[in-house]
């Protein structure tokens, strides 16, 4: 029997193998079908098809994930933090919709700002400002008055950068300052100012953080890492380590109300340290399973 194959030049080296080489002509050639094995025909056909499609374009890498209409056109959100701006031309034939809309600008955000797709986008009533929610948990804002000249450098965070889609593993609040500290599985430690609604400090570490505690003064913080519990001085734009406690993967730690003591979960026990000297002053045991939460009483000398 004989099988008609796609344009290719076939060299039969034996009764069980065939080499396929792309050919520029469009004349079909005939491929002998071996009675010993039908799979050989499938392999040769697949090879010929792959050779013919080698010059084909790669699959579309920017699926449309969100869309919003704007005066004179529309904006489409896609993967990799990309926005497509289209305008409508009324002078074109209304039967051919693909000719009526033309792409005037493509804006791709930097990887530091977002690497996800636009989950949702919205416009203000006057079509002057656009906000977009990305799949990695960021809210971006930009002016769309001049859509043709918009550049990635003009795109800003609506408030500040947030933790990505990965969960927050620890959070604490300072008593004497309007500060909140958070740590997440995205390996970032962030200090937020709840008075100005701004991110004061963003610090990334190469290892995972399990817990975080903020000193009542807002000048120090304790962070539970895989190998140790570390205490840092909070500077204007950085953190400086001042103490290390040999507790691995500490999942809960808290400063006392006065800030003189630090309690940290260590398996099924709670270790209490003098904050100013780093000396262990108590090792509380009694739980049969791991300690999951610690809370100091207002006196600063008792905890739950």
C-alpha cells in the first residue's frame, strides 16, 4: 500500500528506518507503508510535519486576560504585565472589524514591578487614569491622557508594592509608632507606615521567614529564620543585626508590652530572653504539642 505525505524528500535507508529532509518544492512525494510496523509511518509523517512547521511562528504568548473600553478605542491587559492600546478608525469599512482597530502602543512593565498578568483593569469616569490589578497582588496606576506616548517608567504603584500572591507568615504592630511589620513567603520583610499609608522599608532575604515581632518603640524587630531567630536595629533605609538566638524555624515570637523581654516559641516550649542583654531568663514547658501563639499580659511579666 502507499501513503501520500507532505512535501519532503525521503531517503529509505532500510526497511525499518527513514530519514526526512525538508525540501523547498511543493510537489507531493509518496511514502512506502511498511507492512512490518505501522508506527514507522506515523513517525515519518510526524517528522515531515515538524520539518514543514519549523518556520511557523511561536504560539501567542500574550493571551487577553482583561479589557476595558476607552474613548476612541479600548485597552487590553495581558500576561507579563503587558497592556495593549487600540484606537478605532471610523473611516475604515465597518464590515472588516480587524481593519477598524489599530494598535498604537504596547506597554510592558518591568519584572521588578510585576511579572503576572492583568487580572482586572478600570478607568476613572473621565478616562484620564487607569488602575490595574495583577495576578501577583499588585495595584498599578498610570495616566492614559496620552496613550500613544505612555512608557513603563510612567507606571506607578497605586499606593506601594504589596506582598505577592504568596501568603503573609507574620505580622506585628508597634505601640509607640504608627508602624506595622510583615513577612511573607516571597522572602520579603516590609515595614509599613499606617499614618502615611506608605511602605517605609522593604528588605529581601535569601531564606524563608516564619515569624516577625516589632518592638513597642518601633526601633527593633525580631525575625524567625530557618536557622536562627535574629533581632535587628531598624534604620532609616536598612536593618542591622544586633542579636541572634539559636532557635530554628521559630514560628511565633513577641516582645513584652514594655519591650524588656522577648518570648519565642521553641517547639513545645517558650523561651524568654532579656532583650537588652540577650540572656535567657526562662524556659516555659508544659505543652504536649508545638506552641502556635504567644500573647503578653499588660503587666509584661505574664504571658499566654
